[in-house]
């Protein structure tokens, strides 16, 4: 089965629509959503409604730190993120907020683990920045492949049976077979706010039979998404950074 | 891990196991058959039992990832892989014959034979590098030849694929590979430079032409590290009749700094195919190694070398193409030749490692016997070489980046196409024939080259004059 995995949509309708379209065109049969559906972007209602619809149809979704921050005030964030979350809180209705509050922190599906951030302690929202972080994540689970997001930059780590690590920045559209002899951590780029210098929306396709992963990019209407952020009075940097991909 | 299931007569994923044909340190090789496949097959199975070198597993994983992605005559075709969850294997085509290792008792080989042999290996290496793979274990036992003559590179257990995770990157504290052939930068942990393979091929060429390994057979790290600062004895010291052009090629491959080697395997293959065009430098004459003062300076300045930028196989190849400009120095209009020079200059300006082959076709008559001398009795072939060099002079190219070629052929387009293919030309620059009368009579060479070449072709026309444009407009109307 071909899975399409999305992370860090962050209320960016145009980016998410573009990814869904490309993923469906490429034959994705099932969707996995790794959290941070809201925050930063100006269309949280549409994004949450769309995610709720996909989950009703069988998609898997886990919770991100921004999704949690909508319902709590304990999460510490930078000033711009905080402004965006407070704005978002006012936009979502009770059902949408409840949906976000009830999302699981992790989902295990066969040999695959889905989680928003580093998997050894999901509630701490740690980033995977290095092979050391990746090793901590991989040691905490027997899963063959862990999918996470949070850092908005794509990376692919592996750990051998002798706990030797490899790190790799995946090439767009080049599939990599995730060999069974080792464990893999696939860190996804962001759908709605890429930070790796490429403004196009990032997602991943994974073939569960051949174990091949493909990092994909979908170009989208950045101008409209940025315009919506400005129209709604959100911090302008949140709009500007979209066209720079950082 | 499950017990290996391999024994003669057993079946794995539809492959029936035949006999064991090789037992190596890392893997065993078995003949296999499959009902749907009618070429001879080999199944390679890693040695993974207790006490075996864990490197065997990682190397095998690399092969499992890389082999299915390779294509073309210079690699063994891959038919299937099986992973470690069940029984790890790769099934590849069985290449008939033996590896180059069997030639070791015949060394040193005659220069001409070695030249042809290594030229074929360089061509294979260029093809592999174009597929984003650095072999990292070029040595006689990794090289075979097809009946049709092409070199085939086998064993990808230490290779690096630029588009795939490098599983060996942190696996070994010490560099892993075949000590006598290992490039110096490999000792510093560099795995992403395709020029490491050119160094190994240089070691092979040195060994095959002198009978001696340039860095000995030392396997210790200390012995291997010497090559970071100590250059090998020039081949001419070992064999006084060693051709200067060949020493130039060998020592350029064996440069300590990758940047001083050939930029690509294609450019090395080009020099091996045209020994008379090799630009001789001080390297070609050398009878002694660098003086101790130079070697010691290298040795004690190791740490202060500039940090190396990350290398990328595709970028390295793309920045060092072989360009061929097809020129008609006799009948070509001066403005067309000028336009060709302007275009060539612009392309070269962005590519400091590109090399340029200026090609002219001396057209032979279909029936009459051609005379080498023209009416005035001067040699046509030599005249044209002179004219090509004259055309290229304003480009101010270093001699090592320029070569001139006169092809003798009945069909100029076919000759140019063959030249481009044999020499792995990346980009052909050719002028459009001016006179429409001649073109209708003779057919367009540039059109045929543009439509049939396997590489990029730029067709150049001289700047259009206003009057021509008006005519064209009328004609179109």
C-alpha cells in the first residue's frame, strides 16, 4: 500500500491542497498526518475540517505541539507562534478544538511508528537535529520505521544492529529502500512552512510492501497563503518566510 | 537471524540454487536459475553467521541498495534482492570470464595493451559516475570484460551513491577498502569525491605498466598514511623507456590533491584514447620523487589545509564536460566560425574544468582515391590541424584542456556522431550550413547530428542581418 505522510501543515490551506492533489495523483491510498495542523497559517478551520474528514475515512493523525497549545496555555513558544496560536484559538469551534485535544501522541501501525517529534519522550516535543537525537529516538522503539516531523527540515537516519548511525539529506523524488536489517527514522519536511530553503510544500510517500520511501515536493500558491496571513493581521514575518522557505 | 537456507537444489524466491562458485571473505557466490530468466545468473549471499565481520552485512546492504539502480553494459544487471528478514541475497547476471586479477602474472604489460585496457576501464568508470556512484574499490579483482569488449565493474560493497544514505559513513573507525589502491583522501574519511576512483585507476595503470605497486602492499594505517604526503617514484625511474605521455597520465591520476587529478573519468578516457594529444608537463619528464623538503612540508602542513567543500558526483561531472566543436575551416563562412567561437567561449567561461575538442572532417570521395596532398603538394591533414589550432587560439585555453582532431570520412555527420560517442562528448557545438542550395543538395550535417547525437547539441548561426530577416519574412508570407 502507498502511504502519503504529511507533517506540520500549520494552517496553510494552499500548501496542503497542493500536497493532497499530488499525493493522490501519484497513487497514495492512505494518509498519515503527523500533527501541527494549526499555528502560523491563516486557514486553521479549513485544515482541521479537512484532517477530520480524512480521519473519518481512515487516515491516521497524531498530535503536535501547536495542536496542544490551542487547548492549553502551558506550552512555551516564541512570540510570533504565541500570537498565531491565540488567534487560532479564537477561530476554531468546540468540535475542532476537541478533535485536536483528543489526538493521540503516537500511533503504532505494524512495524511503523508515527509521532510528531523525537519518539523517546513525545510529550517533551524534542527536535531531531543530529544523529545523537535520532539514536535516542530509534533506541526507544523496536519499530522498523519511525516517521516524525517538528523540525521542518527533511532528513533520513538509520541505525544498524550494532547501533551504528547514518544520516542523510534525502533527494527529492529519489526513492530509497529502507532495508529491513536496520531501523530508520524518517524526519519529514513541512507542508505549510518549509524551512530548508525550498519554499515548496514537503511530504513523503512510503510503499509498505517494497519499503521504499520517496521525499516529495509540491509547488503551491505561496502568494495567496502569505496574503491570507497578512489580511488576518498575523505577524508579517510568518507571511514573508513562506516565499523564502525558512 | 535465520539460518542460511542455501544449498544446492534449494529454492529461494523462485531461484533454484546450483553450485557454489566462489567463497570470499564477505560473501559466497552461487549459480542459480530462474524459469523466467534466460541469462546465466549468480546469487551473492553475505556471510552473516556468528563471528563474521559485521562489515560484511553493511557492505551487503550497500550492494542491495545500489545494484538494482545501475544500468548499462559496464555493470552486472541485477535481477532481484532478498533482505535480511528472510535470506539476504542479490541475483546478478553472471559475466563470463575472469577478473583482471588473473593478469597479474603477466605484468608488466606492453604499454599499448595497458593503454587500451585502462581506457576501457575509465570509460566504464565514467558511466558509473554518471549514475551517481563512486566505486571506492577499483582494483584488478573488481574488473571484468564482456566478450564485446566493455569493461564491467563488479563489487559495490564499499561504494557510495550520491542519492542514497551512505551506510558505511560511520561504520568503521578506520578506512575500509583495499590498501594499495586507496586514495589518500579516503584515509581522511572522504567518501564523496569521484576522483578517488581515478587515483585507484592510476595505481592500477602504474602497476600494470611497471609491475610495481606505487605505494607498495602495506596494509597498516601507518604505511597507508604515507601517501598523504609522499609521492610515488615516477615510472620512468623504474622503466627508462616509459613513454612521457603515459607518465603524465599516471602521475596526474596519482596526485595527492584530488583537484590536481583529472576532473572526470571521461577526461582520463579521452587522454588515453588520444595519447598524441596529451599535454606534457613537468610530470612527464620527472625521474625522481619530490625532494624531501617538499614531502616534509606536505607532511607537517596536513592540519592547515583548507577545509574541503562537500563534493557532489553530479556537480563534479557537470562542471567538467567534454565539449566538441565541429568546424569547417576550409569552406565555413568566417562569420559562422566567429559565431561558433563566441558561443564556445561563453560555454567555456562558466566551466573552468571543461575540455574542448576541435573537430574537422576531411571529406573523402566515395569513388575516387583520395590523395593526401593537395594541388600545391601540402598535407591536407596537417593543414587542417593547423587551422583548428589557429581558430582556437583566441580562446586562450590551457593546452591540457584543448585538443584538435581531423576525421577522415565519407559521411561527415556519421563521423561526428561516432567521435562524440566514442569520446563520451557531453556537448557538441556545430554550425548550421549556410547556403540553402548546398544544404538541399548535401543534406544538413548539423540537423543529423542534432537529431541523432546522444548528448546536448547546440546549433550555431551567425548573427542575423536585418536584410536577411526581411527576406525570411517575405518567404514566410
